[in-house]
């Protein structure tokens, strides 16, 4: 045997040594080729780095010559450093005794990939005397001379600009010299690149020819030696076909149950996984008919399935997978996935069947668990909001179609003071409370009734209210049971109350589940607002509740408008009272207030009074303010830079109290490049008074950046003038309710005069709103009011022009 092995090895070596030699040569040639190509490519990359550095240096040095800006000069120095580093590398390698370490350091600094540096140095030292490379080095040297000249110009330009009295003529002369150098460098850079490209093509051609020659030799050898083994392969092909099919089926069964059967159904082989699945042993199974061990049935109708017959009748092999029910002779039932493969002999006749079985029990449990998780809340085990809405939708749709359904009452239940539990005992206690309450709710349900966790401490119930029982009575029963419910956390015995909103689906004809939930949710909110621990019945005829439901609808419309960019900016002029204003003559205004409108889905324009209350209630004002700030700054940036122009942007109380908003505001101002002095931010008097400390700090930080500030609707609240001392605003906007009737109401006129005098005594300027005629303007001018705003000077107009100031005139 050993002699046979040695002989086989010698024969194998004689047969394969030419291939081994050629392969080694090709690997070596490919390695050298890749090294040369990579190194030459690195030279082309170095030329690109050199050229980019030279161009960037010219650009920044030219900018520095015009602006004298120090950071620009730093950018110039950073740009020219790379060409200078390449110069140091060339000089280090061009010595009689090359300084390889210095050259490597300079090449890495210049930006050449560290892995290519050794190849670059090797190519330089090996091919430096070849014609193309020598020509390229000549261009490189000429370029370095010009880079040195540029560096000299940069140093002289810096010295001139830093001198106490820089001479314009000297600076112009240096800039002209810089231009001359730039014009001289470009042809040299192009020539250097062309020479490198030519060299690269020559090297690539040479390497291609060499590799093709070696490949042809290998192909010839392959043809010679392939013929030797072709006859032997063909003689064994038939014998290997049957065993190959069997081996393929067996190898594909690793980890799964594999059973090999004869055409008659007798078991020839089964692996250990199949033994456990059939609850048998090889001694008891081999030679037995599979029908005596187990059977397959359709899992839906229970009919027997003959896999052997179906496999022989099918044109496909393997066939499947199909999922079936496997019943063993001991009565065990398992759901399996089956793949059937037909084995064939030399004459292509069926010689057997291989069954590959996968136990699907764990998979089905996993899928069922996923399905449960998709419809249930993980913490409480109740239905989640999506599943609850789906079941509610079925109930609502059934009632709309006059179909019978026992579920008649929808309840939304919100725990009172749940946040106190979290704050006092921690979130773990809150979770335990929710779990115990969920168990309490589930235990109180009648058969067929549903409960779900809608989110946080809010639960939803679908109840089958009896004919003699109203929705209010059932809800009151639940509320009282909550008042008696007690749960424990450690040594603490705690109670809970709930605010409940209920909708009687027998009385209210609601179109869908979302609307029904909206009514119940708003009713729950009203119960909480009216003192908690109470029941509020929702009715579509309740005007107050319908208004609240409308606000919920507005919240969704506002979110859609934000997502689809359906807000628009309007502008209205603010004029000086001292200006000689003529409404029939076009006047250029320098002060404007930026106003907001929303575009509905049908394209109609919606005034802010319709959607702002809902936005304030549902916490959307900060998002709206961010949109207004970003869009306003984008448009202001596109206008001509006029230091007289000022734009007033309204901010809500939500943004004033948002610590992140002022950072966002500063970032937007910086990114837009808009002058802070051209921005005036407005907040209402009531917002400022309600958040006096926060508002004062907010205003101070903006004013430190150069922005201005106005107090809007001043006088509407009339809290006190004392707080003005702590608010460093620039303008007071007198509320329009005093302005519009001041000519006919002496009290309003005195109020306006008093506000104006006190504002001036504190160094604030005043703006009167709602000025709609010339008589009001003249009265305000006589009082000394500084600015006026109203329909007399111009109605709010869409801000449609982004590149000029025409629409602002």
C-alpha cells in the first residue's frame, strides 16, 4: 500500500509540476506587476495631490491678498505644504546617498497612501534614468522651482499685509507675480501628467503581453494533460452518477431527519434525527415498511398523503417543501416540513426515495409567539393599540352595516396621578402598577369583551352593555371598582383612581374606529380636566366635545402639513409714523413682520387662528417655530444685504421654554449667514409674563448675538409694567384692541398714550397694530408712537420672491 502511495505521488508530481511552475511564475509576475502598477499609479496620484495643492494655494493666497484674512493665509499654508513635501521627497531621493527615511516621511505627509510609499521610492530609484521617467522628473523639478517662487510671494505678501502701512502697489505687484507663476505652472503640470500617463500605458502593455504569453503556455499544458484524464473520467461517470445523487441527498440532510426508502416503501436508512422523530431504532426500522412506522396527513383536512407515489409521478426532484402532519405508530403527532428526492440507477429508472424532514414545532411556536407579540402589549398582556383599533373597527363597521354585535360601549380609561407613582417609587413600581391594573381590568370583563393598553397609563375597553344598563352606568361601575382597588409595592398599600371617557356605540353613529377612539379620548381628557376620578360620556351632539375632537383632528392635519411642507410665509410691512405715507404711491418698506399660513390638502389657505390653538395643546408649536425660523432665514439670505432691513419672526411660549430651541436658533443663524441685526423676534406679553425668568434669559442671549426683540400684544393682559424692567426688549407692540377704536373711545386713546409714554421712558420703541385709516395714523403720530402696522399700509402678502426685494416693497 505504501509503495502504491509513493508511486501515485510520483505520478501525480510528474503530471502536475508544469502547472505548479507556471502558477508560481504567474503569481510572482502578477505580484511584481501589481507592485509596479500600484507605484506608477501612486505617482499619478501624487501629481494630482501636487496639482491640487498648487491650485488651492493659489486660490487661498489670492483670497488672502484681497482680504488680508488670517485664517485664509493658514489655509494657503496648509495647501502649499503638500507640494513642498513632495519637493522634499524628490530632493531626498535625488542625492548620491538617498535619504530614504526623510523621503518616506515627506511622501506620507504629502498624502500618498502609506502602503504605496515603498513602491514609489523603489520605482524612483530603479527607473530614474529611463527616458520617460527622467523627463517626468525634469517637469517635477521645474514645478518645484515655481512652488518655491510661490512660497516666496506668499511670505512677502504676508509681510506686506502685516506692515503698518501696506502699499497697494506692492500688493498688486505680488498678486500679478502670483498670477504669472500660476500660468507657468499649469503647462508643466499637464506635461508631467502626460509623461506619467504614457509611462503607465507602456508598462501596462508590457505586463499584458507577458501575462498573455504565460496564460497561453498554461492553456497549452492544460489541453495536453486534460486529454490524458478524459477517457478515465468518462468510464467512471456512470458509476459515479447514482452514488453522487445518493451522497448529495445525504449531505443535504445534515441536521435534519433523513429517511431513505426503496420504491416499495421499505426503509433502507434513517439517521439519528429521524429515529428520534419516528420514536424507533435502526434495528426495528430497517427493512420495515414506512407505513408501519408512520404516516403523513394533510394538516387541514386530515387526508392521507402518499409521498412515494407523488414523488415518482412528479417531474421535479427534489420536490417540496410541503408541510404535513406526521403521525407515528406510537400515536405522537408532529408537524413537519418534507422535501422529497428521487434516486435513479444507471438506466435513469427510479431506484428509491429520500425524505428530508424538518421538525416545525419550535418554528410554529415561534411564529405564534410573534403573532401574539404583534397584537399584545408586552408589559400587561392586553391587546396593543393597533389590535384594539382593529377590533373596534370591526365593531363599528358591523354596526354601520346593521349587523348584530354584542359590543356596544367603548371606554377610554386614564389613570389619575400615575406620574406621581413613577416619581415617588420609580418606574419599576409604575410597571408593577400597570400589570396589576391590567389583571384587575381583565378579571372584570364579561365573556367576549375586550381590553387593550392604548399607551402609557391609558387603557381601552370594548364592553357588552346590557339592555337595561346605560353606558354611563357601566362606566360608573368600573370607576367605583377602581376606587376600591388596592395594590402593594413593598410595604406600601396604594390606591388608584381613573378618569373615564365613554362612547355608547348604540347612540353615536361614528364612521370609523379612529373617530370613535378620538371621541372617547377627548371625553377622557375632559373628565380629567373637570377634576379627575369621574366619567364623561361622549356625544356627537356635545358642542364643547366636538370642538375638542376637532382640535385632535387639527393636530393630525398639522403633522401632515409639516411632513409635506404645506406651510407658507406671508409678510406685512411695519412703517415709521414719521414717514409721509401715501397708500396710492409705491413705497419701499424696510421693516416687515413674517406671518404664517397653512395650505390645506385641497389647496385652500388656512389662517393661523384655526390651527394654532390645536398646535399649542398638542405640543406642535416648537416644530412649527423651527420650520418658520429655517424657512425665514433661507429667504432672507437670498435678499440683497441692506442694513436697514429688519424682519420680525414670531415665537411661541413652547419654544421659549425649550432649552434646545435656542441652540437650534443660533445654529440656523450661523449656517444661513444672515446678519443677526436684521432679525427681530416677537413673543406675546402673556407668554413673557408666564415664563418671566426663562423669557428674560432667552431674550438676553439673543440680544447678545445682535438680534432685536419685541413684546407682542402688549396691554392685552395688563399684568404690570414692573416686569418690563427685567425684559430687555427693543419694541412694545401695542395690542390692536386699543388701536382700532381709539378715535371713538377716549379710554382706549388714553391707554395707548400711557403705554407709549411708559415705553419711551424705559427706552423702548412702540409699534401700533391694526392701523386701518389715515386718521388713526395721524393720532398715533401726534402721540409720538414710533411705528405702525395695519391694513392701511398693506395687507399680509405671500412671500413668493426669493431673489429680490420686490414683494417686500
